[in-house]
């Protein structure tokens, strides 16, 4: 059972329920989740690991020092993964965008172990599903404040899945340096933007406009996925960044524009972290507005001081990736 005071708590699901209810009340479509199948989970996770998770069904255990289960966790994690797959199915068949409102989050989950509140790697499973449904190239952009170690490791040798992450660095989980650029055939297809604590919307604007968007346009994804974590918000109790709600809208708008240019608009967001309930709710509302607007707007917060953190991260990443992308 999750101990009292744990940030990844039930109230986060209640926030997401309100977002979905408001969307439905406005005439929007809300699709139910389905459980991910063993074969779908097996595209990303080891069979032995899947067996271990199946064995904890009905029990409350600690999978790692941060990751606790309740008796329902095995079933809920399978539904969370399945909800992300439903989002991918929708955008692959109908185009446009979708938002999978899920917990537990996923991007720390490795092929063979749970980690950092995550059991199954929802966004990695989504990328594998997109590939199975015909996407030749899938881009994952992860703007959660933490580095998505699991997602990076799962695809680090795979040139068909580009992984791009902005994250506080150094910070949990410790991975995500600019010189982690992928391995073997996947070299160049891991793009890390490690930002010092205290980064603002201006810093994120620099890394999006100078690195992330240009790399995405050169990669030309058939499907864009987002690990949509909101713990880089200035009010978040875990993250040390200073993003406002508007910055999440601006980042999402940039990614919508890339999807419209490269992938017929196919854009699926999967929630990750976000532990201040008010900031989580307002950021999700802003993201929904960006996805639903007739045209995406790019209202980055107005520039303030010199964005030194963004500049430093962009420079490190550009030099690490110089052999692979025109930046
Ligand atoms: Zn996070």
C-alpha cells in the first residue's frame, strides 16, 4: 500500500476524472481503457518481469524503495498501459490527437523492473504499439521533470524510436546526461537536454526551438508521443523548476505543430508525474485547450532574464549530437 504522504496518490486520479468529465460535458469523446495484453506488454517488458507483477496481484508490496502496490495495482497498471494503447490506436486510425489520463506513471519502468512509482512503461508500450500499427518512425518527447531512464534504455539501440527528454539534472534517477545519445544503430536517436534546477519557460523555449523541434522535423516521425509529466511546474513539491501552466501549453503547442507538419497530426500524450494537484489540474486543462483549439498557439511566457540554463543545455546537446543532426 502506498504509505501516507506518498506523492503518487489517489487524488491525482480524481483530478484526471474531472478533466475527462469536463471534456465529455463539452461534447468531447472519452474512450474507456482496456487491459494491455501479455503480448503487448511483452513487446517492451521481459516475460519474467511480467510474471513477477502477475504474482503480486491481490497483494500490497514494495517493488522498489519508491514504488508500492495495493491489491489492485497489477490490474490498474495493465489498464493504464491499455489506455495509452487505446490513444495510439485512435490517432493511428483517425489522425489527430489524444490524451491518455493514466496512473501509475511509466517512464522510469525498465524492461525488467519497476522503479520510481512506475510498473509498466506506458509510453514505451505506446511506441511499440504505434510501430506494430504501421508507424515507421515514432518520436517520444518527455517533458516530465525527471529523466525517463526506462524509456531511454528500452529504445537506446533502436533508430526507429527517437527519445527526447527535458529534465532537471543532476536529479533522480541520475541518468540523462547530454552525452547519452543512444547505442549501436540507435546512436543519435536519444536526445537529452539536462537542465539545471530553476529553469523557466524561457529556458525550455530555447531547448525546444533550438534543439527539439529541429531534430523532430529532421527525424520526420509518423507518430509523436509525449510523456506528459507536470512536475516541472513551479508549484510542484518534487521538481525544482519554475514552469508556469502557460509553458506546458506552449511545449504542447510546439509538438502539435510538429505532428501536423510531419505525422498527419498524429499526437498522443500519456500522463506521467505532476504532484501539486492544482498545478496538475490547470496544466492538464491548458494541454486539453491546446489540443482542442482550431489552431495551436505558441504563447511562450514573455522573455525575462537571459535563459542561461536553456542555453547551456542546448549547447551541450548540440555538440553531443553534431554528427547526427543539423543544429
Ligand atoms: Zn516525474
